[in-house]
């Protein structure tokens, strides 16, 4: 087993304007003294620079990046831009982009490669639909997604995988602990086949309706090394209890 600190990451999605940075300040006040836990927030791109400047103790990240270094890609954000704004990490392959914008595994892999090459840490998201879960095909689908979305070479200390069942995102319908345990173990096995002993250092996060009420149970599962949190990351009142639940484990 690798030496994996718990990793609690907030994904603000398309939420947040200047005033909301006060929540990040409050989160940082509590989060930075949580023992054994790494905490990060991924606000919308417009807030990355301001949040990183105002809350320097917090790791701030992007929610996506472009796979190319620069160029004529209207509306897109490059890795260099994120780094320039003070980001330390980026999420790639979120299901809201895979499903809504048709992002493929190979595109996600290209984004992850670009981000690692540019010095960022990366969270690669994977997860199955309800239809795939009900068909009994979730583990095969998700491990195939991981295999096809990971960069060829990666620094395990700068790569995390987030398992987010699509049907659990924003629904309050959290996955069963036994299903989470089985999926995280399957992802770890797949990583071991691919990267050998280095696989033990890659953190595997769970995402999908994580709250202060269910975090302790989920984070106690073997191979659940943290959480990627949407709705409950928008306020310190909801997010800090999740960080505290992570700190209480060990
Ligand atoms: P919720 O925590 O709102 O279900 O969102 C999870 C998620 O998509 C994080 O990336």
C-alpha cells in the first residue's frame, strides 16, 4: 500500500463570482490545519487567479484545459494559462464534459498529458451511466475508461483518478459502499497491471453526492483516497465537515 494522503477536492462547476471567494477563505482557515489531508478547490476559470492570490494556502485548480499548447481555440483555456493564474491542478474528463460535449477517452488522455507536461497535477474522471450499471457492466466500462484516458507515462504523485458514477452526481443518490469498494479495487488492480508498484501511489477519489453525512463511511473504504465534491463544496459549512471526516481517518 502506498503512502497516500487523503485528498479532498471541491469542484465548483459553473458556480461562483468574486464574493464567493469568501467561502474559499473560510474553507482554507479550517482545511490547512486538517492533519494528513490535502485540500484543493477548482472554481470556474474566471476565479482561479483571484482565488489563488487571495487564498495562497489552498491548492487552486482548473476544471478543464485544452489539449494543445496554444492557438486558435476560441473560449478554451490552456495549461500555461492555468499555471500563469496560479493553478496547481486541473480536472480532466468530467462526465459533464464527456457526456455534454462528447469528450472521448483519447481527448481526455491528451489533456492529461498536456497538463502533466505543463507542471500541473491532474485528476482524471471516469464513471458509468445508470444504464451501464444496471446492465452489470460498470467495472469493465470504468476500467476500460481508465486504461484509455491515462497518459502513457505519468508521475503517480501528480495523478489522481476520480470515480464518479454519473447517476450519483448531483442526485443525492450516493453509490453503495460495497459497489464503491469493488470499483476502487478494480481500478487499483488495473493500475497495478499498468504501472506496477508505482500504482500504489496514485490516489483514487470517489465523487457523487458526497456530503458531511456520508463522507466518513466512504472515506473509510480501502482504496478510497479522497473525494471529488460538487454541491457540498460550495460553502465552508458543507465542505469543512468532509475535510474533517478525512482528517479523522487514519
Ligand atoms: P456532487 O457532489 O454535486 O454530486 O457532484 C460531484 C461531482 O460531479 C464532482 O466533480
